C-alpha cells in the first residue's frame, strides 16, 4: 500500500479522484445481497444491533477510532487537502482480506523524504493486537458496511512477523 500511496501522490489529483469514483461505483454495483459502501460522514458509535461479545468489540473498536483516528479522518478533510482520507473511501476497508488494513494501522504511511503526500503514523507500538483487531472490525462494519473478516485475530498476529 505504501508504494500505491507514493505513486498516487505523484498523479494528477483529478486522476486520483476519477479512480476513487470508479472503485466506489464498482463497490455499489455489488450483488443486492452484499453490504453497501457507506456515505462519507462521521463514523457512528456502535448501535443497538450490536449484542453480546460483538457489542463489546464494536465499543472497543470505536473507542480506539475516536481516540486515535477520528481527529484526522473525520469529515471536512477532503482528498486534496493533504489531510487524511475519509475512511469510507479507504479501499482497504472493502478488501476481502484484512491484511492491507492491518498493515496500514500497524505501520502507517510515510511518503518518501520531501515528497508531498499523505502521512499517517503507525500504531504498532501503541495498540495491542486486541485493540488493532477491534479497530479493524469496527472500521469494516461502520466505515464500509461490510461483513466481518474471518480470522482477524490471526491476521493481526501474523502481521507482527518480519
């Protein structure tokens, strides 16, 4: 993902917006039974539909999002502003495999020296494996409106390996 971000940082912003529009159009054309992409806006606190262990995970994921992510990713920060991408536009949330998102959370995004591109800190030293998994699960549901990833905890654990 780092290389994608670096290369897109050199692209014409209109081309990047066109690619993002295409990806989201593609996601909206998913089968009727598939969850739909959410509209950009503030990510909500977990709702009444979350019950039991799932509710606990969503609340924990939301707490991490609120404390570590919302400051940069909340609305009002457009793609061309140099600020963080609204999470509903983050393709990693829609990926059928959680590895990209887990690596983004753990390692962040660092543009090449002197290059004008988005920067995101890595949270590997700050978040536990459980917090990373809770955050990824919350973002998948409330950022993308997608079904949960299977074996998310295993993916987080494996991401720590060199």
